[in-house]
């Protein structure tokens, strides 16, 4: 999904779109039982950190408002779960997810699949 504001919109529009998207997902899926997201601690720059903080604030507020449990999972935890190495590069992440039978379009999709697998692992993703 793209939440970027258009040229004539304020920066807050991305968060309004995100909140609307969360509501749409909840409606279309019949409800959300849990949200697990990638917890990023290092950002490429100040703008990225501010945008991430806005998304995090919007997400956690929405979850609190709708009584949906949520959990941030550190990037290193996801990489360790998928590859056995907490600082695996993008190529290793894609290869690890492909080895599990998936065909991710890119490293971002590979990360998302790894997070899904972590969250649904019967051992609680702690393996």
C-alpha cells in the first residue's frame, strides 16, 4: 500500500489513509485478532524516523481503540528466525524465504513473509 500524500495534501494524510486502510482490513476480514509488525530501531534519516513514528502512533492508537493486541518484533529477531543470523543481508532473507517454498517479489515481501511465519510458528516464533 502507498499512503504518501499528494502534492496538495498535508503530511497527516498518510496517517489518515493508513487508519482508513486498517479499518477496511478489519471490515473485509471480519475482524483483526492480532497485529504483529516489524519494529525498526535504526532509520535512514530524520524524515524516515518521523514517518515511522507517525505510523507507529497511528497503529498502536487504532489497536488500543479496537482492543486488538499488537506486538513489535525487532528486525534482528525476524532475520534470525528466517536465516539463523540476526544481521542477514537482503539476498539471504530472500533465499531463506524461497527455500520455504515462497516466491517473494522483493526483499520487503520476504521480510513480511518471514514475520508472518514467525508470528504463526507453533513455538511462538522463539525458535
